[in-house]
C-alpha cells in the first residue's frame, strides 16, 4: 500500500513510519510522497535522507485555496497513494482532497480526543492546556479526517499518566515517544491489513491484538 505523508515540522512521526517500514513491521507499505506545508520543515531532510520524493505545497504560494487544493490532490494521486497520513501536519486540508480521499486520510493528534482538540489545538498547545486543567491522563489519538478539525472516527488511542512536575515540553516528548510513535504505525498496519471498518461514523478495529 502506497501512502502520502503530510508534514509541517520536525517529522518524528514520519521517522517512526520510515523506521517501521525498515524494520519490516510495515512490510508492504511504501511512502510514495512526502508533502510539506513549508520549506523549513526538518521532515523534508528526513525524506531526502531516505530517498523519498517530497513536495513543498504551501497555500500562500498559490493564487487561491482551491488552486492549492487541486495541486495537492493531483500530486497525491500521481504518486499512487491510497492513504494520506497527516503526521504533524498543521494546515487544514482542502475540501476536494478530503472528499476524494474520504475515509482514506488519517491524522495523529497529541491528546485524547474529544478532549483538548479542535481549531488552535496543535503542537505544544494541547499539552499546555492539559497541565492548566490539571487532568491526570493524556495521550494521543489516531483518527480519520473529515471536513471538521479532529472530528472523524477514532481508530486508536494511547494514554500516559501526567506527572506532577511535567512541563508542556516534557509531556509532549513523552506522548510523542510512548504514544504517537506507537499508534501511528500501528494504525497504518491495521488499515493496510483491512482491519479497520467504518460503520455509522465509528471506526471498528477488527483485530484480536487490539482488544
Ligand atoms: C506531533 O506532536 C503531532 O501529534 C502534532 O504535531 C507534532 C508534530 O511532530 N500534531 C498536531 O498537533 C495536529 N493537530 P513531528 O513533526 O515531529 O511528527
């Protein structure tokens, strides 16, 4: 299964996918394209280091959002990708892309949806909000993407305890390592194996190991 991975920053989630392809856990999965929202994303270097084709497609470089959306969609299609993986992608996808890849776009969010999500909750912000509210568990969620931020069917979640002396940065690092980099490759494996079924806006993971 070919996948297109969308990035905006450091690319640790992209790296986790690459490492899991190399280790054989994601055998049969190939990253056909990396799409970055900005040219400064270190994730682009990770793609280059691993011989993966990449494109910088930034809305601001196009005459309109529609033109940008059209280009994104045609590049992804041309790469042969069957699944779009938003791995730390901080822009909202275009409507046409979301429609055409309906139920074939997944996102990793650094909190336990439906808490600490939605517009403006990205990067370090959910972790700041978690500490401000004093909740005792947080984690990450992989979900399908629809036209609203963080509202599509949930595929996998993983939690960690929040420690009394956590800073947003410390919590972010722990969630990236122990949650995001575990459940994002796992979700891709499950989808590639046809084990994720969506019925009535709920994603059912039909796998014994996941119980
Ligand atoms: C990750 O923590 C990811 O969950 C988050 O951005 C970070 C990107 O890290 N995504 C969002 O906040 C999306 N709402 P990375 O570039 O090192 O993978």
